[in-house]
């Protein structure tokens, strides 16, 4: 049952939300949006800078405003930040305004995909893999709570994930 025309991608960093989102939007002739990129566009600075000056709380407040605004658009595929589900208002906005798809992969896969990316403030720690495990323990129940569909991106190519999402969305509609 597709409640709305929007598709919202949630999941941990490195799960492929932006990459899958771009290709899914193209395949569906939707507009692709990325909440992190929109925050950067609006503020004129990158995410690590926002974390440095405003902390995670400041970033989350900006994220909430951006998601609230983007969720009102139509025919978009929105890639959210990994922590967007921490905010109950975000979960409500996403769940009520579109189809939420949880892109799931293990912390080990996330680590493999993000290990060279210095633009991830939450991973600037002694043991990034352990931090990814902790984040997954905290966030996985929230991803599952808000998700209409759960799709694994573990050791899969983008085209395969997009094909599965399209197939499952079509079967939900009938």
C-alpha cells in the first residue's frame, strides 16, 4: 500500500542512501534530494563544520527543519542522514508523507564503505568500527519502526538494490 508519492530512504551511514536514491529517482522520474546536502546548501558550510560549531544538537535541529520542508514536496526520493530517525518528529513526518525504505547493511560493511571518508564527524574516534556498532544498536530499532520496507544493501550493487525496491513497490501497489 503506497500512501504517498514520496520515497524516503533511511539507514546507517554507508548503507548507500545517496547512491541508491539518485538511481531510484532517475528510474522513477522523481527528483532526488539529500537532507545532508540540503543542510550544507542552506548553511553554506559542510556537516563537520556544523558539528564543530553547533554540536550534534545544532545539526539535528537543522536536519529536522530540512526534513520537515522536504517531506512536503511531491515525487521526491529523499536520502536522509543516518541519525535522522533519532528525532520523533522526523519519524512522524517521514512515515506520514511517503514510503519509508530502510537500507540495511552491517557495521562491517559500513566501515568498509566509509573508512576513508573524513566528512563523517561521528567516526572521528579511536575505533570507528566499534562506533558504527554502537550506532547500529541504538538506531536499528528506530529504522525498523519507521520503515515500510527493509532492503539489504550488503555486498550488493546499486542496480540490484534499485531493481528490488522497484519490484517491491510495484507489488505493494497491486
